[in-house]
């Protein structure tokens, strides 16, 4: 079982560069989300999706774009990276009918913006 | 908006002993869920235990149990018979009922189990 797969696991960017963090799940989950984890701040929700074609903003959406063209994939795009986006990013998925609130997380992607 | 507060950034416990991690939250919602997630050094997030706010009975999962005090908005995690593998960052999290799985996390407590 692959579960939730994130790529890349590590990335270094220069300020102003763009990149996409990939997230794929093979569990046919309706819900997918992106969180960022910063020291002393826990995880904060960036964007989420309740199904293909439907996305919405979370707590800290500025500087990030998402799309959900298929159930399986939920990429996170940084259009112009800034040092403040240095963080560890987690993708998560969940399904209706599962133990409510149980998110399945990817292994995280550590991003450094210089 | 909800807030989740974990006031203990770091804790340690001797192997086989019992430890309690604290969590308080603030919300105006009546229907919600609370969770404890564990993040070991591997960085993988793992659900430890969950509590439905409408249930008065405290949740238990093997060595893990919670003390849920709804009126006080308190949700502590008790780990009994601590094991070295329990060493991890522990996050308390809140989810409003019907919120499409949007979780609000606390800042975490780093627990170290000492041999």
C-alpha cells in the first residue's frame, strides 16, 4: 500500500523560483489537504479539497495555489518562492465514513528557500 | 476560529512510568472532535487517539487514554507504561464537525522517554 506519496522529499529553491510539490493517494479518498509545519507552531492548513474540481483556502493560503483535477492528485504550487515559505509540507487525505478526522499523512517535503 | 494550546514544549518520562500531556482549546462550537497525533523522528504523522465531543466517556487505546473535560475545554493525553518508542512530538488537534477534515493543531509537546 503506497498510501499518500509526496515528492520531492527535499528541495532547495532560490527566492522567486517556482515549483510544485506533488501529492498522490491511492486510497480513493475524497478529502485532501496541505499543511505546513514550522517550529513552535504546529501544523497549519494551507489549502484543502473535498473532491475533484473543488478546492478552498485554509488558514495560510497566501503564496500557494492548488488544483484537484483527479481524485488521486493534489499538487501544491509555489509561484514565486519566498524565504518565509521555508518549511516542512505535509499532504494528507481522508475519506467519508472513515473514523472521522483520521488523516493519512505523507512523509513530508522539506523546502528551503534561500 | 478555534485555537489549540499546548503549554508544555518538552517533557520527559522514565521508561515504564506514566506521563500526562496537556492540551486546552477554545471554540464556540458544540459539535467537534479532538485528536492526539504522534510524530516520531521519522516525521510520519500518526493518529494516536480521537474523542467525539458528544461522548462523555473518555477514549482509550491500549496504553493511551484521554481526560476530556468539555466544560473546561481541556483534553489531556495519558501514556501509561511508557516505552522508548513513545519518544516523539505529540500534537493535539481540533476539528469542527462537518468541516471537511480541516484540523487545527497545537504547537506540540516533545516527549522523551528515558531508559
